[in-house]
């Protein structure tokens, strides 16, 4: 895993695979209100017609099962000392059944083989309000690069929002990460399927 990152919180920002953390710490980041508590990073894993019929508790149970299963993904957890302060969803694209059905993503990526397990995706960031604008998201994006590389990924892809092209975008709309966040983690923009959405990629090996 990446070395600890110095951050402007109370001290050292530590990032670990979610399956190495108590699931209660994941719950603490997702909270009980807002979009994270109604999605639990299952949006890209469940077909649209089925997602609408799954309740919040069942979605939480699905994420818990995925975290406890270990293996590749489903995400990383950031800590400020002992306090969980952020989540990043990162895993192989074939795990994300809904990606090929997204016109923005499937129509924008220059690498459209969604069955290729060597292509990974960063799809979601969750940072509680008290810890935003302090570099947590950037650090998670950087850690996602090393996490994916260490597990054999050759390409890591993100689906960033460009706030400069979406005036007044609320924080809830920035869950995919921003263009600047990805750029700071060494990603390059490879496509712009919409004025405010960019496909970002980082090559990890040939």
C-alpha cells in the first residue's frame, strides 16, 4: 500500500483497503443521510430496473459482503489518525455491470472492452462534510493508483466532473471526483463526452 500522506487535518492521513478495516468505519463515512447512505456504491453494480427495488439496508448489506470478500476492490478507506474520513470505490471494470449501459461512459472511453479485467475504474468518492477541501479526495485518488497497480491493473479510468463547466454544482454531484483531483493524481483527460464530464485515464503498465 502507499506510504502515509501528510495532510492538513490533525496529522497523518492513512489509507488502507476497505477489507482491512472494520465495516463500522465504512458505515461512519457513508453516514445515514444523503446519497451515500442511499447507494452504498452499488449504482454501477445493479441494473437500473433492479436498483429501484432494493432498499437502503439491502444495499448496505451488499457492500458489506463485497468488503468482507476481499480480493480486488471494492474500495479504500482513509483515516485521520483513528477517525475514518473518506472512501474511494476502485475495482476492475467487469465488476461494474452498469458501466457498459452508461452512454456517457461507454460512448466516451477509448477502451470499450468492459470484460477486460486489467482495466480498473474509480467511480466514487465519499468524504464527510467536515473533512472536505482538505486533500482527502486527492490522497484517495493517488492511493487508488497504487492499489490498482499492485493488483495487476494496466489501466485505471475515472469519470470526472468538471465544476468549471457546471456552474453551482452541489457537493453531492461531485461524487465521481473532479478533473483537477484526477489530474493531481497523474491522470490525463482522454475524452469529453459531455461539457461537464471527462473520461480520465492513467496507464499503469504496457
